[in-house]
């Protein structure tokens, strides 16, 4: 592993464990046994590290969304796997969401990038949901304003569940991903066809009881 990769790997680990506001480039350098000068050769400021880690998060979500969009015959399990994988990715970069406001305030580039992503993601999710409607997983007669609300609700939960877990439930990674995946999936329940609701209860509610 190259020095730059080591820095990013250790920075992500430290930010996740101890928080964005408490870790400096000196801490990161000490953890991988290099001098601060060596670290600053690769990254002048900790903000530069944050930008790359945020981009990594975006790239992984882009790949996941593209995979889902390519599935022609979408199933309930595809919806669950998409939700579960999203939670796994977010957990891997959890410091971004726990320290979200501070990061957006201190790094304008990320704020602009997030606003742009928020807009494009809305269109992508609506396209994905229309695919589930086409395959009779979701009801076809859901009003547009309700679907718009569903997308917004997903964003709100996705951006904030990690903070909720840290403050309230304090679940470890495996339990947290499973719990919050199901919590987000429950948003879809009223919009599933009756057959899919029964399947959902059998596979995800009864099985996790």
C-alpha cells in the first residue's frame, strides 16, 4: 500500500472512531509512523483528505445505483439489498454524517457537491422506483407528491441514522446496518402490492423478530 493510500485508510479509521473535530494530520502521521512533513507532501490540509474520502463515498454510491438501474426485472430482494448496501457504505464513512454540519460549513466544495448530488439523486431514485412499479413491486397508482415525499424521507433517514444510532441505540456495525436497513425498508411497505406486503412480512419482519 502506497503512503497516500495508508494516509487515507488511517484517516478514515480515526475520523470514524474519534470524530472529525478531534483528529489532526499529526495524529494521522503518528499512527502510520511517518513525519507530519511527509503527510503534508501528499495532503496540505486535513480538509484535502476529507474531500477525497467524500468523493470515495460518492463513487461507491454511484456504482451501487448504476448496478440497481441495470437490473431489468427488479424484485423485493433487490430493493432490500440496495437499502442494505447503502447502509453498509454509509457506515464505512460514518464520520461524514455524524459531523455533517461542521464539514459542510468548513469545506464549501463539499457543500456544493452535496447540493448537486442531492438534486441528481432525487431523479435517480425516482427512476429506480418507477422500475419497481413496472415490475409490480410498488403500486402504480401512487400520487407523484407522495413519491416525492418518500424520496425526501429516504434522504432524511439516510443522512441522520448514524447520528441517531450513536446517540440513542448505540448498536455495533452489524446490528446497526440491519436495524436501520429495515427501518428504511418499512417506508416502502404502504406502497407495496398486497402480495409483496405479505412476502415482505414473511422475509423481513417475521424472520427478524
